[in-house]
């Protein structure tokens, strides 16, 4: 079967660092994506990993370990506007995407 | 704007009715995806088009759901004999050939009474 797990909710303080974990079991693997989704809005692309290691993009970094079926999204210098749901998604072969349930992050002042 | 657009933004219908949801992808994007999202859940893959053909329709839940993209641009998701369980936000996304990033539209909120 196909399964993606993420924590349901997380809370962090403005200015802090938070790590959102994602574990996956899918029938194929053609890359792992992270999306941000504010309430009532469409998801927006944050990052893409296809090889093991860390990808850094400004305040956001994403890590992948294919052998462990594991990824994390690291958010630094948290801002209030980072309060949103963060979706982990895996692309199977053939571009069939499987999304996780999302992690709702609340950033507190 | 030049983003993905979806119409209507909201659709309320009665159980048993037929509905069509439209997606206009970003100009030039060859790949088009349909998802549906229930409250508190991640998007659920329905179907993927590469050009005019459905490259993967394994996510369509049953034969009441059908999607077309006759000219390789605009796509229509069609739902027959709607059921209350079909109520969700239907999202469309597009990406460029060889691109990894999917650009999502604002979605159509479907409510089946």
C-alpha cells in the first residue's frame, strides 16, 4: 500500500526553528515534495528532493533519506505568516502524487 | 493573472445531479492534475493528463467520475449522480514539461446536499 505519515499539529514560537517530519511507504519513488497551504487557499510549492541530502532555500530546508523513507522540512526564524499546513507529497512513477495528511503549524508570538 | 484558474469557485448541488468543474492551466503547461481535498486532509490524487491524454486515472474513485482535456489545455472534471460523499474542494494543478513544481488553482468547493 501507500502511506505517508506526518504529525497532525505542531506549535512553535516566533523566531524559533521547527522541524516537521514525514515518513513514507509508496509503490514507487520519483521525488518528494513539500507544500505550504494557508487555510482556505491552494497549496504552494516549497521544495523538491529526489536525491539523499539537504536542500536549502532561504529560511526553509528539506532533507531526504530514501533508504529510511524519511524526510523533514526545517523552518528557521519563524514568522507569524508561517502559520499554515505543511504537506509532504511523494511522486510515484508515472507522476501519480500521494499527499500526506498535512501538519498544521501554529506560530505563537 | 497568469495562474491556474478554476470555475466555479463554489458549487452547490443536490444528490443525484450532474456537475462539471473547469480548470484553465497556466499557458504552455503540458501536465494537468486533478485532486480533491476534504477538510483537514491532504489532497487526494484523482487523474493526471500529459497533453490531451489521461496518463494516469488510477485515483478516480469510481465510474461516476470522468475528466477530459480535448485540446491539451482546459480540462473538465465531470461527476455523474453526485453523492453527499463527493462534497470536497476539487483542486487542479499544472506543471511545465519536465518541471517538478505543480502550480495549484484556488479550487472549486463542491457541496452535495
